[in-house]
């Protein structure tokens, strides 16, 4: 039986499996907290975009902030993906994983000169420029290197993505992108700067978007600009619609990627832009449902009888998976071995010294100390947002693929946490 939203997670008897691999066994073998990913789930999520784009000029640039572990990047690079990056660190990871700079788009509201120079030398496909100031800086950096920077302007289309305010990025009072009303002037300016070469237009309106409507609205706003910019003799090769398609955590019903792609292609056709290259920057929808976080129950502290709450303290915490603490995100939690015992409504919390350190609240579960639990849909914005808060080492990661289960990241060793620190001399 597969579980809602996580088609590669299934129950076989009482055991919980990810693509046929027993999660309790993996947790015992590698220790916890442990992220486990399914390579097949990632490939199939990518295929949903690529298949719908067949016959069209396109590039899917995996937004690697969702999960930037090298083996994950390697998998997508091998599948022909490009990458959407937002820092020099992400560029180094792409290159270390065997990705190609010529398929990299470089987004981000605040790029340093050093990051720009490195990306220019590496030969990234384009800079998604987010302000008029950035155009000037990039021009200077490129001229100093005797190079021309390919640029696409990230336009803020002022479209409501209808998602959590922290992850909504395309409204006019968000910090991202160049205001739609300023964009034409910015393109005019870009076209006059000798260190720049205008190649496209892009936007990103938010994340965990569960409807097609806001995307089509944003595309329309972009196409209005494309037409205005090209009337001035500035050709735009590609249109990049950003990322953001949501996944199922609880009962969300986002459209399949193919539906989104087809709706956008249809809009391009209707407006006579069918030949234009279409770029996507999906993150969460490529990796989110492909991963789980396995954690062990350390302590059970039932308190409901005394007017308190029933606490289940596990060995994973907000430093491993911050989404519940940061966005009050609901993520499914399943026992790796189902028990027939009586259930309670447990608050599943971590050992970190913050009341905001929780993974799930009021979950009806039968638990014993030492049991393993899996937080589902943890493949996106889990490991990549992890920290060492409370001097907790970062978790290990395993990738399963067919029969194989490979360790792709060792658990951090404690001395690594302070290896770069120095004691005072005096
Ligand atoms: N492109 C740009 C420029 C972005 O800023 C983002 C995500 C993406 C693409 C990918 O969006 P996706 O397909 O993953 O929705 N930490 C939050 C999500 C933050 C998203 C930020 N930008 C979370 O855990 O919900």
C-alpha cells in the first residue's frame, strides 16, 4: 500500500519501505537521524516535466537549494538537467558533482562581485539579474574580465502565488526581482552596457504553489514585457517561468508537472511565442516526495493525564529539518514498524532547547522507546536547510536505487564542528 503524496513509500506488512528498501533496517545500519532518498522517485519527477516538454526547446534547471547533496546533483546532471543556483557555493557544488556550467542559471538578489567573476569565468548560461544596481555591477565585473555576461532580468510580476507568505516571492512588496513597471527601462539600460548580452527573461513567484492559475498569470505578464522589449529591437531568446510547483504533504492536490507544462506551452502558442525556449527551475517537486527522514524515539513523556501534552522526543530536531519550526509546516510521520499497541496523540519533538523545536503535533501513534519513525516528503529543504545548532552533527544520507542503497553523506563527526575554530592565545 503506497502512502498519499509519497508514491515511492509503501507499507509491506508492518514495515515501511522506500522504493522497496526497509527504512527500519537502513536506520539501524546507518544510525539516525538519517535522510533516505529514492533515485527512481527523483528521476520520475524530472521525467514528468521533460516528457511534457518534448518537441520544444527547453531546459529544466533543478533549483538545487531544495537539496544540494552532491549525489543528488550528480543524478540530475546525468539526466541532462541544468541547475538554478543562488550562490558561489552552489556553483562549486554543481561543478564538483559533474554538472555543466553552460546549463546553469544564476539567480539571487545579492550576488557578490567575487561570485559574479567566478560564474563568468566558469561560463554559466545566464545571470538572472534582480535589480538595476546588479546590472551595473555585473557590467563592471564582466568588463574587468574582458567578458560579456549573458543576462536575463528577473521580473517581479506582482502575482499572488497563494502560498505561505515566507515563500511567496512574486508580489510587488517582496524583495525579489525588478518591478514590472521598471523592467522595460532596465532592459533598455542593459542593452546599452557593453559588458552584458541580453538573452532572456525570468520570474519566480513562490514555492509550494498548488494551482496552475498564478503561473499562467505570471507568464502573461512576462510575455507582455517580451513583446514590448522586442519592439525596441532587443531580442529575448528564452522565457524562464521559475520553479515552485507544490507537492502533497497532507491533502494538497497540486497539478501534475505535465499539466502545468502543457498549460504554459498552450499559452505560449496562443500568444504566438511557441518557438521560444522555455526554462523551468523546479526544486521541491523534483526531490520533496523522494526523501524521508528516519529518526529514533529517545524518550516518551506522556503528560496528558496531568493536563499537559504527550511528548515523544526523537533524535532528529529543527537543526535537521526546520520546516515545521520555520513555517509551521505539516509533514507526515509514520512508524517504520507499525505496532498493535494503544495509541496516543503525541507531539513529536526534537532535543533542541527551543519550544519551537517540533516535527509534528498531536499525531495518533502507538510508540515505544527505541522505535524508528519516518518523516515523509523530507527530500526538499531538509538537509539543505540543516544546521549545527546545539552543536549537533549533520545527519547522514543514503540513496536507494533498484537493489542498491548507497551512503552518499557520512554523518558529521563532532571534531568537524569546531575544526576551524581557534582558542584565544592569552
Ligand atoms: N527558483 C528560484 C529563484 C527560487 O527562489 C526557488 C525557491 C526555486 C526556483 C525553487 O522553488 P521550488 O520549486 O522548490 O518551490 N524553504 C522553503 C522553500 C523556499 C523556496 C525558495 N525559493 C520550504 O521549505 O518550504
